[in-house]
C-alpha cells in the first residue's frame, strides 16, 4: 500500500474541481418502520456541541476530514468512484467533521465552527447536498488550515486510495 501526504491546499483545490451531484443516496429507510422519524434526513440543526479539545486536536481532526476528501477526489478523478458513492463519502466527512472537538476560543475554533456551519452533519443515508466544495466550505477550510499552520500544527491529507 502506498502512502503519501498531500498539502491541504492541493486537497482543497482537487475537491473544488469536482461538482457535487445531488443524489438520492444509497441507503433507504427501513420500509418496515412505522416511525416517520426513522427516515434519513439532512441535519438542519446548529453545529453539534462536541467535547472541548485542544487546537491541536482540532487541526488533527481537520486533517482526517481532508484525508477523506483527498481520497474521494482521487478516486472520482480516476473513474474508480461514482458520484453516488462520492455523495456517501461526503456525508461521512460531514459527520466526522461534526465530531472534531474545538477549544472554544481563538482563530482555530472560530474557523472550525465556520467550516462545520458550511457543511452540517448529514444523517447516514440522508443524501442531498453536503455543503462540501461550496465557497463557504473552501473559505473556512483555507482559514482553518492557515490558523493551524500559524500555531505550528501540520494539516495534511494522507493518500491511500489508488496506485
């Protein structure tokens, strides 16, 4: 297995090139359920409260989200992933991002909050637009990367798909 590290700027640029297609998602609600709340939906709620973390935790968690983005972008670019699968991975990326802890103050925390607001967590099977690759996403992601780097925290994406 080949591992490589891609700077965040390149990962954001690769993600910005791709167009998000709205799909119905690959998972459907359980047809046997009578509970209407069981149907997958896109979260419209404010950013979820996460346990307090350090700025270093925030930057490391953001790197994990960018790893998902980088590998999805590479797979789509190479024709190894469909738009529907990409949508599912982007939904996962929003849930991972939603769980990234913040210190609660300072430029890293503020940029992380803006990034979470630009791409609210999508429920599993929720489908629809994630907000990833939007102008707000790209701006907040760049600001978060720059804030992390200013504090001496490396943010990079690890490439492991393809070969």
